[in-house]
């Protein structure tokens, strides 16, 4: 029987030295004594795709505590306050090196089979699919850490490459692999079971390659516009991911393995963030009364009501527009996806209410919390049931210690059970992203196959349909109402809001009514804060909402690339040691130094590959910490 000798080393052998990766023998079979029939390309590719779904150990660290936190999809501190965890980063580096190793081995096995003329009709296509998938994994790794190796077949410590070189390589790979996919190939029965995303539907793999090329090309828009434009315009002429049937998504399942849901760990309620609270409230002109059951109508507040003013317990030392206020009810109007994504506190009969943690029922069942005085007496109780309030990270100082509502999982809206129970499909690339990318390209003046307006509105409608609220689409897309961040939905409405607007409130300590002027936030990361409602702000705001909750890394990527949408600074009642540039004197402005820009390399890397680590830092162009922007990101 003919044997195959596998020579591939880890793509990232430097990473492998950080912790013992699985050897090749542990993946499927012995690398030096396996029959050609046993060593199949599809085994390795399936292993890579499946493993990259993230088992609960790595998912809670990377997907939840890194990506969802940096994109402000939920309340969390940690890296949003400038503090990553070296242990988590080390684990992630090790895991993704294994996923890449499987993908690289798939490519190598395909090459050896082709060289030996020991092929099946679909062997060539399997190789191209492996290259496409590898491109995604390499982009994921680079988007987190920055410079990385490209020469990974030597079995020795590799050379590191700049982020620019990585991106140029990935764009070339996607272009070439897509062009070499043969859509006429007929697969053997059963092959589809070894592809958890597409079932080896070659048309879908081609669409994924082209759409990924759009994503990566757009990433270069602020630093390498000519390259971005050329790559985008070439890719957009091909078949793309345009329907949910084309989406790259993988079915999750309960348990504890790579296919267990990435948001399934019960310890984190994934409660509403201030960013999400403000972006969704008031946006789109759809009344809460038209979305909620009759029993909740009494909880809906007037349109100009800000809530209870409680500045002794809610910090005002950040630049979010409603700092110091707590809404004792529900917004008059709100994006129709809001109540679907975040289930209201106390809504226990709602089948989408996640009763997590199941082992600590009081933590999700208790909805009333107290505000305490300096002498530890109750100043006021806040009933969080059926209210819409998020919270943000940072250091809340004394106000935080006296505020028992903030961060309490049972007293704030929480992520829907639809995404917690390991029964959904994890989405890597959805059709709405394709359309928002095209809309952005149109605004930039690039050649695209449709108008920016049509692409933008199609992206919105596809995402509304996904959430089951497509019936609101017509009214929502026509809305000229300003949300709390000063952005409206309608493509044709680019009028800027005024600097402030008047609201009513109630003093939370004396119950005395009052009025105040609320200022729309000044996003100095984008056009020096002078613009809140142009076309690009609309597109990225809608894209940000649509990325919830499956693609938080892309939300972080867009924010790093453009400074959009508006994300408030961490609260700074006390200095944040890992964000030293954010101070009590500048917290009302936005600056890239106030937000995490990347993950620091695992600390062990400098010891295992000092030469490569030095190369990485040279290409990075700054210190190995979370504050150094990547090549394609905003720098000021």
C-alpha cells in the first residue's frame, strides 16, 4: 500500500513552543506511516473548521471576554479598561496555531496527492477551500495580535511579517483560490458531512472567498486606499454571499467540545452595555408600544424623558450622553432588534430569557437593588424589572461601591437564550456584511454593482429579517429620528442634529421633576467630532448592530479602523493604570489611546523565538501592549 509522508511543521512553530500543541499523530493518524487512503484532505480541513468553533475554555476567554468586550456588545471590564490576560492570550495563540496547522496540513496533503496523481475529482477543490479557510484564520490572528509569520512550513522558528505583507498575502490567496475552484465538480456521497459550514458546496466556498476579499480589502481603506479599491472592485464582480443560504455558519450543539456554543457559559449574563443601550434607544422611530405586550405598556416612558438623575451613584466621568441618569422604564421608541437581542430583566415567562446562572437563581431572579449611603444605609432602591439600562466599564470609584445595581445580572437586560443554549448556528460571515461593505465602497466612490442606498437598505432588511422583525423594515429605513448618538436611519436624511436637546427627568433623591439639555456625544475619532449623521456613520452604525452577537471581532475591527460607531470612554473616577492617557481632564474627548487596539503577544514568545519577537515589534512600530494600533487602524 502506498504511504504518504507528511513533512509539515506548525505554521506558527514559535507558538507551538509556548505550550505543547497536539502532535500530528494526535490529529488523525501517524504522519510517517499512514496510507494514502487514510490521510485525506477533508479530514484535516474538517478538523480545522470544527476546532475553530472554540470549545468553552477558549470561547469564554476570546469570543466573550476579548471580542464581545472590545466591541462593547455587553458590560465587561478587563481589556476594555486596557487589561488583557496573558494566560488567555497564550491559550488563544496555542489554539489558533492548531487550527492553522490542520488547515496547512490539508493543503500539504492535497499537494502531495496531486504530485503523486493519487487524486479524486474534488481534491483540487478541497485544497482551494483549505486555502480560503486558512486566509480567514490568518486574518483573525493578525487582527488580534498584528505582525505574524507567513513562512510556516519549515518546522523551525519562522520569520515574522508585517501586517501589510500579511494582508497582501491573504488577498492574493483568496483571489487565486477562488479562481481555481471548479464549480462543475461532483462530490462523492458523504463528503458533505465533513464540511460543517457549506457541506462542500463549491459555489458557496467561492462566494465566501470573494466576500472575505471584500472584508479584507476594506480593512485597508484608511491606509492603502489604492490597493483597497483595486482589490474590492475586482472581488465585487464575482459571486458573493448575498442570502442567508450562502452564509458561513456552523451549527452549535450542547455539551463541552468545539461545537458547544461560544456564548454558552452560564457565569456571565452578558448584560446590556451602555454602548448598545444608547445606539439602540430612539433609533429607527419604531415605538416600544408596537413591539411589546399590553402588560408592559405602562412601563413605556415619554419620548423626552431621561429617567432618574442619580449622580451620587452613577458616574458622570465618561462621555456617554446619559451619564448620571437611570431610566425607570422603557424608551418610547427603540430599534426593533433591541428587545429581541436583550431580554428585559424580570421577563421570566419569555422563553428567550436566559435563567443563568442556573446554579444561582437569586442572581437572575432578584431585580431590585439598592443605592447605599456613606454610612451603609439605603438611599433608594432601583427596580430593574422591565427597564432599559446598560452600564459601562472602567473604575467607578466610591460611586460604584455604593451602587448595588451596576453589574448585578438580574437587574438589567441580558442576552437572549437563543444564543446561550448551543442550539443556534454560529455565523462567521452573513449576507448583510456583504451589502454594508458594498454600501461603504459606494460612499468612497468605488465601482460597485448597485447604489449605496440599495446596498445599505438591503443589508438592514436582511438583518431585520434574521431577527424576525422584518415587518418594521419600511418604516425603520425611512426614519429620520435621531438616536441618542445623533444618527438616524434614513439614507436620504443627512441633516446633522443640534448640539443638544431638552429632556425631562426626576431627581432620584428628592423626586423633584426637572429639565436638562442633553448633548449629543462628540466623537472626536471621526471627522474631529463635527459629524454624527453622514452616510458612513449610518452604514457602520447599522453594520455594528447587525454584527450582534456573532461577529464581535468585526465590530472591534471597524471601530479601530474608523472610530465608528460612537463608543463611550471607560469611566474614570480613579485612574486606569493600563490606559494612562485617559485622565480626569480629557474624558469628554475620544482618542485611540483610550481603547484597546490589539492583544499583546504571549509573554513566552520572546523567550521561545526572540528573533521573531524582535521582528514582530519592529513591524508593529510600537510597544507590545494593547494601546499600539495595528497598521490598518486609526493612529490618532
